[in-house]
């Protein structure tokens, strides 16, 4: 599983997510300060499995990671 931010220095999270999806189905959860609906929709359309906005509750992130991993094991 990859926890991926959108705003990164060299290559942004959109580009990384696109590259991941071109090669594999590794689960990806976006963790980002971007909270606009368009950002969430774009992430999900590109292939993110979930989207969490900063600041976040660590317990929620753990629960989302567990849920995504559980779903990915069913496939």
C-alpha cells in the first residue's frame, strides 16, 4: 500500500499515481491538504483507492488502510 501526497517537490502525486496505475494495482491512499471536491474526484478517477484530507486523525487513517488492504486481498 502507498500513502501518497499530491504536493511533492520533484514529481507531483497525480503523476506518481498515474505511473503506478500504468504498471500495477498496488493500493493507493492519497493523504493531502488539498480539500476541494475536484481534487478528490480526480484522485479517484486516476485510480486512488481512498482520499484523506490533512489534518487527519491517525486512527481514521489506520482504519482506512485496513479497509483498503482488506478489499485488495479479496481481488
